[in-house]
């Protein structure tokens, strides 16, 4: 439990706080900067913040310094996140490169692949997307049919992916492809595809929230170089599963529960009674229950990190946290809308503030969080088999 305190961490907290106060542009406080799902250009202050974080290596705080990372311990990285949250700062290089692909490449990539791809991720110079799901391969991902054929001096990829978040803005795609049609799981490889080539077409899918973070992606004689395969030929299923653990680890963290404080919102929109409490007793109870759930989730995350004893790789427990984090995030969005009442249903116009318009969009887009990255049901299966050791009940009777 040493991760929770100590003079060394106290000293680092003071260092991080001093650096952030000196380098974080105040104009960006509480402003969303995530690279996905937006393709908007950064402001001058946004560019400055990204450059400073890249130079410091704190956009990828625990990655090795030889690749441009911060070289921090897990405990130091958590302190850094706490200090960033305190002043309303977001990671300007956050995205699939830092949360999913980069950690996987550090584990499975060759030295040449790490030297080539990790530094640009740390600097926020390139955007990545994920080529996993297909129209006929969702929950049963191993049924994927996108073909990758050895053409001698390169790989040729033909097929279709779907729900490829941010593909229309991405520079590269980490993709699961079929390299052996005679086997299922053992016939899949993990390749990297340059998205800026004639053989790649993306078609954004407009969602109910009004945005298009997801795409259909088509590969027609697309090219990948021979050294763009991560891991062994037909060994991509192992690499791909590890990446999903990293993805679920991020979904189970604070990112899914970020947003406006529901207590402050309730005081503003519902008001207080003569005892200084939120006026609606039932709402007050449900807000308290939500806060308890969120606090328990956060403490469980901290405990799991402490028990990992320095192991930076996620385990099957990420499925537990993915379900918990996304449920709590959806509950928060529901509460936010209820607190705002009719003002929380505004889509456009001057009658609604920016935070009110964002509330309804957050509620709608949040419906997908318990589906993407592996649905609730898939995560529950993982928990029952790999953590609880329960028998498989799908056997033929």
C-alpha cells in the first residue's frame, strides 16, 4: 500500500504541481482536448500545452524515457493525474495511441517498431484507430474475414471493418486480419496499416448523439510493409487480446465518469431546502448512492493498482472495472439530465447553455459505452470464467 503516500510521493506531488502551475495554459481549464472523437484543430494554447507535455514525456507518463515517455512509476502517474484534475487539465495527447496501441507495442513490438512508432505517439503527432469489428464479426471477433495475403515484399489487405472510431482522422490503423483461412483463432495476425493510401476508404456513421466518431472502413488491395506485422504470423489473437485489456482498463477508469459534478448541478437546478440540503429528497438519496458507487469504484481501482506490485500490464480484472465504470458513467448521465429537467433536453439554440446541450449528447453517446470494447455480457463471461473459475454452462445437454 506504499503507493498511497510517503515522502517520495509527496515530493513528486510538489514537483508536479509546480510544473503544471507554470506550464498549463489557464485558458484550457476544464476544456475537452481528447483527440477522439474530434478532428478540430487545436488552439494556440492547445498546441503549446501539447508541446510542453510532449517535451516532458508526461503524455505517456509511465513509458520508458528512451522512447520519449516520462519514466514515472504507476504511483507517480496517479499523482500526476490527480494534480491535473485539480486544475482542470487534460492529457493533450490522449487517444488510442497512448491508451491502447502504445502499451501493446511496448510489450510485443520489435525494437525497430518501438523506435519508429512510440516517439510520435508520445509527441501527439499521429492518430491511431482500431480495426477489429466487422459486419459479421462483433462479439465473435475471431470470425473476422478481412484477408491479409503475403505478396512477397509486402502484405495486401482486403476486407471491411466497422465501428472504427476516428478512422476518418487517423493516420494509422492497428488491425486484426486473417492470414490463415484453415484455422480460426490461430489464423489471425496483427498488422499496422497506413491510412493515407488509395486502398483505404472511410465512411463516417452518424449516431443519435449527432456526431460521427465511428466509421465503416474498407480495404481494397491496401498495403502494409513486411515489418508492419506485430508479433508472429498467425499470432495476432494473443496480441489483440492484450490490447483489449488495455482498452478496458481505460474504460474502467475515470474517463467514463468524467463530466460535471452532479451535486453542484443539483444545487443550481433543483435548489436547497431550509436545511441546506438538495430540495428533492428522492434525488438526494440517488445522488448519494451514485457518489458511494463512484467512490467504491475509485478505491477498487487504487487497490487493484497497489496489489499489482509494479506489474504495468492489465489483467482480467479490467473486465470487472470496465462494467463498473461504464455503468456508473451512464448513471451519472441519467442523473444529470434529470437534474436539469427540460433544460437538459436542449439540442440547439440560445435558450440552452453549452453545458445543457452537451448533457443530452453525453447521455445519448454514453449508451454505447456498455457495448463497445466488449459488451457487458462479454465482460461478465470473462469474469465468470477467468476470475471466478465457474464452469462453462454452454455445453450441449
